[in-house]
C-alpha cells in the first residue's frame, strides 16, 4: 500500500521528506477545516464546483482571487475515487484538498477582515430549506440591504500584544450602524484611523468592480472578500522580537484563514498620496456556490454581471469613504 507521501509527491511533486501538513486551527465564518502545507500553501477540502472555478478562472479575474496551486490527495487513491463518485471528499481513509498559496507568510501581524458579499447566499442547487434559512440570515443582517456583511475579523493590538477578534455571529445581527463601527475598529491602529490602508482598499474596490462589470453570467453566491494589512508598523518592527510567535496568523484560534495576497492599485478614485505607505491585500474567496457559464449553463443561466456583489462593493466604498471624510473633519 502506498503512503500518504506518495500521493503528495504525485500531485504537487514534493519529496516525501519535504511534506509537512499541519492543521489550521478553528476558523470563523466557514464550515470546513483547512490545513497548512509546508507553511507555503493553504489546503481547503475539495469542492467540485469550486475546483472547476479555479481551473477556469477568466483572465480579468485572476488578480482578484488566490493563486491556485492544484489539488492534494492524502490517503488511499482508490478510496478517494469512490468518495468523489459519492459526491464527498471527506469520508473514509482519504481526503482531497484544493491547494492555494498562502501569502500571509510575509506578514508579521496580519490584520484580517472577512466580508460576505452579495444579497443571496445560496447556490442554484440549494434545497428549499437551505434557501429559506439563507434568506432569513440575509434579511436579519446587512446582506439584503447593503450586499455586504461582516463575517469575522482579527486585528493586532500592540498594547495588548495579542489579536482582538470578532466572529461571524457578530455580523449576523449587526445593523448598518454596527457594521460601520466594526469597520472603524478594524481599520484603527492605536488611536488612529489607518487612512493609508483605507485608501488602498478603496483602490482595490475600484479595480475589482471594473473586472466584475465585464464578467457576464457569473454569480458569486456566498463568496467573501478578504482584506489584510500589516498590524505591526515600521517603527514597531524593530521591537518585534518582543511579540510572541504564537500570535502569528497560522496560530490564530478564532479566525478563518484561507489564501491571501498583495495587490496593486490602478484606480484614480482614491488618494494616491497615501496608498504607497503600506501593503494591502484584497481577494475574493469561497466559491463553492458559484454559478458560471461553463457549469450547468443550460439549466441555470444568469444574464449580466453579479449585481448583488457589485452593490456590496459600492456600499463598502461609500462607508469607507465617509470614514475618511469624517476623519479629516476631526483631525
């Protein structure tokens, strides 16, 4: 019988003694358990629809999603084949994963925000009970009205030398005012609003919106955007040895970590004088419920771009822009 390392080697061409697959601790905002591979990649339990999406990413969307590295099989290949035919990749003695690059490795103390986007949270093949429950969640939260919902965050506090966290349940009951307060808290470092970070995010929103407007027939049901910035400022990095390594992103107990990356800005709708002072990541994640042309296009066909997701981007932009304007008035 072949070892797990044999399968790892076949899929990702790692030598058996180079493979290190470790559990990623409990996540907020998700229902699957992820792992870290060699501290370079994030392994997410394989979902067939999500896999098809990553294998067919349109060019204009490639910069807005985590880089796809392939798949990973852990266990017996024959068992895995049987499980996939049974529409499951998590039963028995084997497991399959999507492998995405992990770009948090370059962050010392990553501040991370998960925002659920759109007004509809269920896929085309959802059961009636699932549709009903998801509609209820959207109506009770800011999803139905704004197209964006808080789904979890972690922010590094220098004074406390720890991450301050909120889980997805906070967002489910948050109204518009509370959503704004959660965003203000996330983008505040010490006593100051991180205007440089917000300006970068505004630019990323413009870039992402432009790409999505040109994307016909795609629907990103229940997908999120992930926003990351460095919580350890330059003047604090010289003292970073005083911060415990146990507080890095891989050991976070209560926040969902998937695949992060840095982006560049092209829009002119944000303040260019402040965008170069920090690195900000904004990526779309979670595509298990996506609908796109190459999948079941005859049975479910959607016209135009995803207006629910776009509405969420517009409202997020307005909230962040107003935060900057109010910050100028009080400064």
